[in-house]
C-alpha cells in the first residue's frame, strides 16, 4: 500500500498530494470519531470541511509572512499583551482604553474610561498608558507587553520622557512600570492596534468607566475576530 501511495505522490502536484493525504486522514478518522465521540458523517463532508480549514490556515500563515509586523500577533508563552489607545472628544474630554489578551490570542479583559479635561492627543495617549498600568497592577498581572500606536510615547517610556506635562505623565508611567516585572512598552502600527482604537472611540457614549472580563462587549467582537483571522 505504501508503494502505491509513494508512486501516486510522485506523479501529482503539491496541492493534489495534500488533497489525497487529507482524504486518507478523513477515511481513517471517521470510524474513530464514531467509536469515541459517536459522531457520524460523510467522509467527503469531513474532508471538504477540513480541507477548507487547512487552506484558510495556510493562507493566513502566508499573509502573516508577507505583512510581517503589520499584523497583530499574540505575545510569547506566559505573557499578556495589552493594546492601548486614546481619543480626544469635541466635548472637552478624552477616552482611554486598554484590551488584554493572552498568549493564545484569547480575550482576557478590557477597560475604558472617560476623563474630563482639554488634553492634547499625546497627553491623552500617555494618560491612557498610565491608566492601563494601574489597572494591570490592580489585577496582579506580570510578564506584560504593552502596545501603543504612538511612537513618541513608546520612545519616551524607553528613553527621555521630556520636561513638558507629557513628560510628567510619562514619569508616572515609568514609576508604575517598576511594579510589573517584566514589562515592555512597544510601538506598533495602527493596524495592530485596532481593537483598542475601537474601544477608545466607543468611550465617547459612555458615562465614565467600562470594564469587561472573559467576555468582550458585542461592539468589540468583530475587531477581535479580525485580529485572529490574520
């Protein structure tokens, strides 16, 4: 039987070989599914479903390879990733937001807050980081990587915070970072920070603070799913 399969694979294209392998696996797995899980179904139906899933995974892997650091990825094992963002509203307030996901890309929690005051955009981003750090400390999380799409903020946290009000807020952030070990503050492109961006904008219609754990708010689910697709 193995000789037959070998000759078969030698005379077929790569895609055809994958299809044959998937069909063989489906034929083998069908009786096992019936014995152990009492699941019955067409071999070809199972094959088609799994073939579609396999093709989708391969396509996503290829997209990640082509786009590199333009696609959101989970943190390394044992770490949490916190995406943060801020928005300045015309009514004289700002909205800051943070979204936490684990090393499997699963939603852990989200928090947003409306803060009164005529803050500059860069100051709003720094306040968002400060609030996120305080929240992470209260939750007792360690091994965190924080992502912001504001390069100046990430650079200030890893270098010279400056002397303006923005610098003072960054100094508060640097002090809070000492309570989380280890923690990284990284700059990322907006395409990697869309979930926090959506949450920050939604803060405009909220009274003050919104918090969610385990299950995200419905308006955030699409953005979370899009991150995992790629």
